[in-house]
C-alpha cells in the first residue's frame, strides 16, 4: 500500500521471482521510480502551496494522473491529478488484494494474456502525448536507449537513462 507505482512493484517482484534478495528488489524498484524525478520537475510550478502542501500533493504523481492533469506546455490541473490518483489508488490496492487472494486460482496468467496489459497501458499514455512538437523524436530516442541498455544493464537503469535523455531532449 506504500509503493503506489506499478512499474516498481513489477520490477521488485521480478527480482524476487528470479531468486534475488530483498535489497536487490528494493534497489530495482527505486531505480524504476527515478522516472518520477522529471515528472516532479515538470509539475513543480503548478504546485502552488507551501512546502508541506507541495510534498503532500507530489504523492499523487503517478504516470496516468500526470498525463491526464496536463493542461498546457507547463501547466497541470492539480485537482485532476489528485482525483485521478485517488481513484487509481483505491482500485490498485483493491486489485492487488484480489490478485493475492485469487492469483493462485488463475494459474499461469500469461495464458490469459495479462502480461501485455502494463506495456499496452504505457503505450496508450505515450500516444496521448505524441501530438507535441518534437515528441515523436524524443519518444523514439528514449525507446532506442531503453532497448539498447536492456540486455546488459541492471533492472531500472534503461528506464532511468531513457527518461534522462527524454528530459534533456525535451528541454532542448
């Protein structure tokens, strides 16, 4: 319930399922969550409150809410961000509980095709951003970096490197 970030949960679970230790799983999840740094930087000007309010509202930054709350080049609707994240949190935690309880009954979830949901969801979020000038080039560059690093870099590093490149390219 404290790690409300699907990608980091999946990274940690992948490490544990492969026989890795808890520390390695935590590091993998943390590396994947570094993607929130550029998101936080982009949304910071829209967080118009004191330091504690900014910190509290920043907990609502998750990939889909961040995309849904975007209202312009540098403006975000914080109420939309919080509302979208609240709805996702309830369903994510509830779905996790249901998965823990009913998962063993389902058997091999790959046979159901459930393993494609997360990548398809992320692609749908990306598609909504591709209208912006230069976005297609940034997306291709980020994908190329992640694909190039995936075979040999530790879990999480390809995403962080791709995010950093996308952040730099987006500022250029």
